[in-house]
C-alpha cells in the first residue's frame, strides 16, 4: 500500500511539470500582444509598452519566461497581476469560495444519488423508478447554463426565494441555489450507479442469507443492501469533486460568484500569464490528489481490491 | 467487520475534503470578511442612502495616471476631484479650480480654491497637481495615461525628463506652458489623469494604488473597502466642498463578470443603477423597465478604416470607392435590426454628446444610404482600374462584432454587386497587434471613446498626420492646418468652427467610414431617482437618491 502511494505521488511530479509547461506554452502561443490589448482601441506608446513588457518578463524568449516563472514559483513568489496584486492573494481569496460552492454541490449530489437511486433500485420497474428515469433524462439533457438562468429567473427574481447573485455575500445560504442547480445537473450518473448496484445486491447471496436468517426488511435494506451499494457512488462523487472545481466558470459568471472560475476567465481574456498558469497548476495538483485518494478509497471500501 | 469498513470509508471521504481544505489555510479569514461587510452594507441599504451599481475589478492599481479603463476610472472619478468636472451635458465647470486663464494658446495660469484637503488631512496645493502630473508623465513610471501630458513642455516618451512647463508660483497658483497650441487644454483637465495626489502617495505608490487617498465626493469606507473581484465600498467625504456634493450616503460598486448577472440583480432590485444591458435582454429590457430604461448616445464613435496604402484605395480612385462603400451601407436598417436601436447612425466623426457636434456638415450626405449614387461612383472607380477580389473588414471575434460586420458586408454586396466578407481575428489583442504593426491588408473596424468631451479628441489623435492612433496612416495638409487653427483659437466656439470645417474634409476623404455612435444602455431600480448619465456613459452617481 505504502509503495503504491509513493509511486502515485512520484508519478504526479512529471504531470506537474508537463501541465505547467503546456499551459505556459499555450498562453504564450496565444496570438496577439497582451500589452496592446491593455490599451483598447488606442495605440500604446512604444516606450510605455516596452516598459510594461519588461516588467512582466514578456520581452524574454519563451523558455526563459518559463524558467523564470518556475524559479519564482518554487521560491513562493507566484507573480503579480496586471493590477499589481499578488497572485497568491488572489488565489487565497477566490479558492475558498469555489471550494465552498463545490463542496455543497457534491454533498447535495451524493444525497440525491443515494436516496433516489436506493428507492428506484428497491422499486425496480415501478412508478417511482420510471418517473425518476424520465426526470433524470430531462435534467441531464438540459445545458447547465440554461438550468442556471431558469433557476435564477424563477427562484431568484420571480419568487424571491434566494439571492439572485452572490457577490460579496459568499455564505452557505447565498450559494445554495447555484450549488443545488449544479447538483441537479450532475447527480444522474451517481443515481443510476446506485440503482444498478442496489438491484444487484438484492439478488446477492448474502442478502438471501440475511432474509433466510429471519432478519427484517427494515434491517436488511440499510445495513446489507445500501451500504454495499455505496462503493461506486462514493468514488463517482469524489471524482466529480475534482471535475467541478475546475468547471465552475459558467456557474460563477451567471451567479456572480467571486471564485476561481471567474478570476481565471478574466485572466485569460487579458492574457495574464502568471495568474492563468498558477491557477491551472493548482487545479491540476488538486485533480491529481483527488484522483489518488479516489483510487485509495476503492481499496478501503472494497476488500476485494488490494494495491501492492 | 462491515461496520469498521463503513467508518473507514467515512473517514477517507472526510480526508479527501479536509486535505483539499488544508491546501488553503487562509480560507477562514477570507470567508469571514465578505460575510461581515455584507451585513453592514445590508443595513445601509435599509436606511436608503447607499447607491449600489455595477462595475468591474480595476485592471490597474487605483492610481489616476495608471488607469485607462472604465472599471477603475469609475471609482477614481468618485474618489477624486480635479480642476474641472463635466456635467450631464458634457460641459466643463470648475471643480477645484478658482480660475484657469489662457495667457496665450500655449500658456495657462491655474489658480486653485483655498482650504481644500485630501481625506488624510493633507492640503490640496499647487504642488499636489504638479507632482502628480510629473509622476504620470515620467517615462520610467510607465503610466498608461502618460500620453495626456505629451503637450506639456518637457515631456518625453523616450527618456525620463521633468515637465519643465509646469511652474509652481505659490501654494495655490501654477503655470502651464505647452509645447503646442491647444485651445481645448482646460477642457481636458477633468480627465482622471489630471487629478492631484497627496504628498504621501509618492512615498509608496504601490500601497497608494491599493488604498488610494483622494479629495473627491466619496472616499473608501475603510481599509478593507476594496474587496478584490467582489466590490468596492465608498462613503461620502464630509470635507468635500465642491460642486459634486453627493445627495446620497455612499456608493457601492459591485464587480460583475457578466452583464447578465448585473441585469438579473437589477430586475430583483439588488442593485440600483446599471450602465450596461446584456445582449440577451436588449429586445426586452425597455419593456421590462419601462421609464427606468436608459438608451441614449454615448461618446463612442464606430467606424471601419480602410488603410491609405490598400490596393484600389489610393488617390482619386480610392476616394470614389470609399464614398461608394459608405453610401452602400444602410445604417438605419442595421442599427434597427442588428442592434435593436441601441446604436445611432453617424452623421459626423464625433458624437452627439459633445459640444460642437453637428448633423448638417457639408458632405454629410455621403453617410446616407444611396444605392444609385454608390453604384455610379464605384463604376467611375472601375473605369480607372477594374476592381477584383473580395472587400474584407477585419474585426475581433471576441467583441460581438460579427453580426454587424456581416450586415455591413451584405449591404455592400447587394448594392455594389462585389464580394464582401468579414475577416475575424480570435482575440482583441491579436487584432490590435496586426493593426498597430500595419501588417493588416484589409479594412478593419475602428472605434473611439473620447477621453474628454471635445471635438478635437475625436479628430486629432485619429486623423492628424502621424498621430498616435492614426491606424490608416491618413495624411492631409489642409486637414492638419484646420486642426491647427482650431488649436490656436481663443475660445471654444471659434475652435469648434475650425474643427467642423476639418470634418468636412474628412467627409470627402473618408479615412475611416463612419458607421454609428454607440448608445449607453442601462436602467435603474424602482424607487431610485435623479438618474442622469454623463457624457462618458457613466451615471452621475452623486446626484442619485433613493427611497
């Protein structure tokens, strides 16, 4: 087990350098001059533009820019934005907000998956099962941003049940609506996984044995069926956690949530290399860590899987 | 056994969460700040005095000379007072200035009002201006707005040099000597680049840019008032005695990444005034808001420029082709259908919100749709040298320009019977790079937003020979001479006469083909009063009241 973890962590190192290099290269190769973009329709004075270029190392060749960035990265200096803020400060501000949003979405997703999946699995082919399938199909075929706008318009503006946008008010309550909409658009996979494994477990030998022993339905469902069916749902939820952290840009734009998606979007449109690379690097690291943990979760949850 | 596995599973799941949480140890304090401050702004809303509006995170430090975009400019205009300010019609009035006297067209004597202070208690004196302007102009400070000082004696783009044209006479008086005539110099002084700075700013400009100290109608609500990427909270400055005395208790500018979010907040009454409407709601916002909708021309001029050196667009032939193209475009229909009436067809090279604008200039009929005349002129040009190929207009695809470029091209295609198409660039940066390097070999879209409400600002920087933003390399000695006459005029009315004459030359040569003026589209919530948009499309926040 320990060697397995060690190997996975070592594997993460080339992934780290590979991604930062690729991202840096892509931002560098982005056509157009970020400094010219700063001046809008006006032509910047060459001297002013050169001074700004030197300030952000944009006058260096690509490989030097990358090495300078890496040097700064490992000495804890993540660079500054065009507006003069430390990228680390920006990250520290934006990251907790996104984390909160995604955590809430993932918890809701998990609850929806387990509850609906369990009932569907137990009532296979009955009314509830069919309805939940139809609802799931509808929800998963609606584009996320459409669901967001609809929820914002009705729940926020028309009925006044939730704040329309989040802005400065990044409390759990204010972010419940966007988190719930995210959960509704992603719970379907987990729900179907849960349903499938519940159906499978019901026919398993140990469940039949339990009934034969004379145990009640009330005890068998939570203890024998539900618990063993949770394994694929838990790993699926954990994996969606990583994907959601990196994929909240649309949600954050619509609900004006000051998280990493929004900051990253603005940095990309302004070609702000240090911000983009740092954010993507951090996202990569999180994604890698989450994936390692998910793989380890398998072993913990399912005794049949062992890593050596 | 099973039980222990379940407990382990739970532990592992929490571990996933807490490990990621541990990755950002500062999550606790950053979380608590926004929450508490929202509580206070919520209370203030209840008392009915703090105006909430939309904005965007400043792209530069909040230093007047470093800021050249609206996100930061909006905040600076609220926090600082300059020598003059602009009212809702674009007319300039003295703000801090007691008097601005023209000694001759290149020298001015400026007297400032006594007993003015910055919000840190420092007095506003002549050197507050002189030092701030010198800082903004110094080449090594690389300030985005340094070009505003290029007309002052001693200015250099290439090396650090003092603005020798600025002389402090006494505490409240200073002289300005210009290196060329500029009759509209006093008009420019309301722009944020000319704001004064307190002496303490120069000790640590970086810290000042993060926490600016101004002398204007509003000031920062506290040390944490600027929550980056979230909002900035301003309260009224009790020591401000100028003309822009706020009628409200404060101003909170909420940063929105999308106009959709701002508009949704307006519909729900969570924001009081917005100065942008998302494209998705342009057809419905006037019905949604009724009298609270705002749609009026702004100081933004849109055109497309045909480089002077482009094949078939030189000399006499080029003039005919330019006029033919201009008359082939049905501006009324395009502004109506494509823009839902949120653009106003152009009738000159400036903007209706500028003093001196006219829709009756000689030759302005070239901007009206006239297919017969267009075909005739195009045929005349063809007689000189037959046209072949495709007429193209380059634009940046990230700015929502594709619809109108296609419409303009269709209008040209249908009228003149030639091939016409758009030439999209993925990003604005890439587009401007090609324009600036002169590597572009098609016509391209151009736009101009005025820095101050003067006719010259729409003409000089764009069409004067070798001017900074003369992207098409236009040059006409008669035009230059008329501009110069305007610049040396004794008063604004005479100057505007010369500038109008100069435009009549442009209407013949069409260095850029005028299309339309952008409108400002906005709106305000129920119960909000006295909303007036300034010449620069930003609401005059100090006048707004609610409740």
